[in-house]
């Protein structure tokens, strides 16, 4: 397929409604990919309840056989080679994940010739009950395509605490400040192939950066457009 017409466009910002695997090959190379892909949220064996499958079936990355079996697993290898291939020379990738998926993301970026810079941690304001320590953190794998380029703010730390935004409209929505933190330390055009409600784009707009978002669920494209059209307040950079 050829590149479709943007679902939404304003100076420096574009949104595409569709499957990132089909759209990414037609876009300019990214300076940074910053994304929160769908991933397992519970069950140490790697599945999620079948009744929750619809909430995780973004960009067609769930195996139909797993849905039929009652457990859904995200086929990371269906999208990782295309996402990493969208990076330009010296491009960086930030992939958010939880503890259940950390090893899979690390293995996958290594397979596709992305080197690990660091693992960043979002310290969450709330803790999820668990039999083996309450969980109050999520992770972000930060890798790069050679050559390595240093970050903008050399005083940045791996552990950062951010409160949830008040206007959450997506079940896994991350704080704008968290996305802004990573965006400010990257260079070039930012691409988010799993845009969701558009938090990465809102952060990029705050920073005056070019950004492209891709999302297969049209309702979230609509939400992202509304958020971008609202007044975007400058955030304090930690």
C-alpha cells in the first residue's frame, strides 16, 4: 500500500489511522521512536483473560490462535523489526513495558541490532496489589542504532516520579511529563507507532518537536486530535 492521507495534520504533527506495520515503511526515518506498545498486564505465564482481548488487540498484533485458546499473547516479533527499521542513523528507541515483558523487549531489540543504552523507570504514584510485593513502577527500554548520540540533559536520571494526568482517557495512558522527559532528550522527528490517546504527540507539541503518531483504533485518533487542539500548557522539566 502507499502512504494514506493523514487522519489529522498541523504544523509539525501528523496522525495516521491504520496499522503501523503498513504505514511505517512509507514514512521518513525517525530520530526517535517513543512508544507504549500493548503488552501483557498479568499472569506470570504470559496470558491475559480472553474477555480483555479487545482492549489489547491494537495494530493487529495479537495471534488469533491465542485468542481462540482463551489467552492472548502479543507477537512482539510482528512489529519490532518494522519499528526498529524506521530509525535513522543514530536513532533512538524508547519502548515502555512492565516486568512481564522486560526480557522480551530486551531480547527483541538485540535481535534487530539495537544496542541497549539503559532501562528507565517510571515511579508511579499508586501501587498495584500483588502477593509478591506491590507494584509501583513501570519500565522503559532505551536503545539506539549506531552511532550513539548523547542525550540533551546529562543530568537526567533513570528513576523519575510522575503523577497521572487528570484527563486520562486511555487504560494505559502515561503522564505527558514522562513522555516529555524522553522527548526532550532525543533528537529529530519523533514517531509513536502505538499512539493511543496521543500523549507522545502532546508532549512533542509542548517541546516544539516534529512528531508522527499511528493508531489503529479510530476512537483514539479522535481523542488525540481533541487533546492536540486544546491549549497545551508548558510543563516543568525535571
